[in-house]
């Protein structure tokens, strides 16, 4: 699953009133796009209950923290954030949810200022728990064991004024040996195509121009309902006012040839932009990780994307220094990754997670070596990304312009194949697509 550790600025969320007496809430998100989307849903639910969203500079009565637990570092960031909030707003009621809260509820409840801790099944019932806390001032801790997590609520939430996140699936049945997500989010479950299409149409009617399809393991969409991911994509593609769709991270074995052919030759609005986790470029390490593909399948998928969509952006996740990655496996892995015609790597140094099967694998990589491997992979990534960008300079591209932060004199947008472009602010172009000539000056650094 993709992780982008973004702190949502509560000021991004619209206010719904101006009462001086109503409670006010602030929202913070760590982790992936799915968390981001769920925080927006929580914000909307609280606003529906009359709880306003704080404006910049205001003091919140309630702070919701949606945590991540993808690495030990993510847990640490969650603890630091909660401590900082408690220091800055000692009177605020802190509500913590997300993967860290699901996996370590006791640890989270002991952090200063934390009044409510909610697991994955409980987070969308936050209003009830808040009511109980406000009435009784008794700490509320409720976490359903992962095997019993059943709740799924599709959502389509605005990330900013341009891009929306459509949640189509949650949980994962893959049990990769290094990963805690199946324990944090439960088994794979999906919405129905009819429900998802309805909420996407609602978002379209509210102005959604670009929608990113998210989930934990989105290629597993429909495994529990008998519906197909490709059919879902086709139904979404038919919503004409949505000008662009992107698929967030998808497992290589689930990004089928049929889906790729359809995107390349039949779809109206699916962008040539893919995010595919590789994790290791050695078959032996992939086996130890319990991944469902080998390097041959991965290389075939990348080659097919390049053949069908030569300019596609292909982002690839890699874990550096996983257990079992001996010097020999690392060498093979690096050579394999370097040989792939991909655009950019997202490199994560391997992080030991308590309770995972990976701890049974004997060979460990010393921290210093892990950092060297990370640095080497980052170099490969920078080179590939620079080549990708340089090859695009001088071309005419279509950019969807996004709303800038207030006060900014520039705006930015993305090309179809996810090159970030900057230009002087022209308010008439926000949320619209225009054709521009790509120059070295107009391309800005990609921040994810
Ligand atoms: S596919 Fe593997 S890495 Fe991704 S969420 Fe599932 S168990 Fe974790």
C-alpha cells in the first residue's frame, strides 16, 4: 500500500457555519491516500452533527488524528504529533483512530490528552463515541479484532479543490510477511459497483474533475462480491463530467493485461499513470515476502505498459534491506530495478514490525547497510525521473490546474502522465485543463 505521510491542513476543509458557541474540530492525517479520504469522511460526519472545522489560527475543542502504522517510524510520527497537539491545545479532546490506534490501542490511550481511541471498524461511528465522552468524560477505547472487521463504507472525498479520492475497497487478504495492514484493517472487502458509481456521480455533481481510485489492495476489488474491477472502471469512465481518473497503488499480478489494454485503447478518462509495488527485485526475497508474483511477471507488466503507453508515468515501491536480502540478492535486485523502464521509485528502508512473520527470516541487514541500499535506490530513482522529465521537454501537454494555497502567486497542475508543472496564477484556469508547452522552467519538483 502506498504511503505519502501527509498532514491534512484543517483549513482545507470547508466550514459549515459561523456559530460562536459550536464546537470546533481540527483534523490531522498520517499515511496513505485512503486515510486522507477517511479523514475527510470523518470531517463531513462531524460537520453534519454541527461540529465546525477550525479556521487557521483558531483553537480546536476536538482534534482528530488518523494514524498510520506502516513502519516503526509512522508509529513514532503519530506519537510525536499527538504530544505536540496536547502541548499546543491542552484543553482539546484528542480522538485517535487509524492503523496505529487499531494495532496499539493501549499505547495510544496513554499518550497525553487522548480521550477516544477508535479502531478500523469504529472510526466511522466517531460521533457516537464523542457524544459519550462529552456526556461522561470517561475515556472511550473501542477496537474490534481484525478478523471481525466487516464494516465498509465507500466514500468519495475532496482532497483539495481539484482532486477527489474514491474509496472502493478496504482490508487485505495477502498477508505479506513484513506487513501489518491485514491486522490493522482486516480482511478484504469492497463496495458494490452501483453504490460506488452513485457516490462518484454525486462527487461529479459537486465539481470533481479528477478522481483517484483508492483502497488497500484495490485489485482485489470484487473478490468478496463477485463483481470485477474492470467493470467498475468502465462504469466510472462513463461519468462524463469527470475528466480524469487515476488508479492508486495496485499489485502487479492484479493489474491484468485486459485492464492495461482497456486503459490504453478504450477508456476515455483513465490516465497513463501507474503505481505498482515491486518491493524486491530478487525472486528469492519476493518468496520470503510472500508476494504473489515474480520478477518475470513484473518485468512483463512494465514492458506491456511501455508498449501500450510509451509516455506513462510508472512509480514503483521498493523496500531496501528487507530480511533475507543478502549481499547477493541485493545485487540481483538492484540490477533488475535499474533495468526496468520505470519512472520513479518510492524507497522504504525495511522496518521491523512486531508480530509479523518476517521476524522468522534469519538473515538481517545491518542499519548502515540498509541506509546505503536506500541511498543507492534513490540515486537510481533520481536518474530515471530526470530522464523521464527531460524526454518530455518541448512537448505540448494537457495540464489540469489545481487551486493554490491562499496568497500564492503561482499555481501548479499535473500533466496526464503526472508531471508537475508550475505557472503564474491565472484564477480562470483553476480546475480546468489547458494545453501548454513543457519547458525546463515550467516543470517543478514532484512532491508526493
Ligand atoms: S498486499 Fe501485502 S503489503 Fe499490501 S497491504 Fe496487503 S499484506 Fe500489506
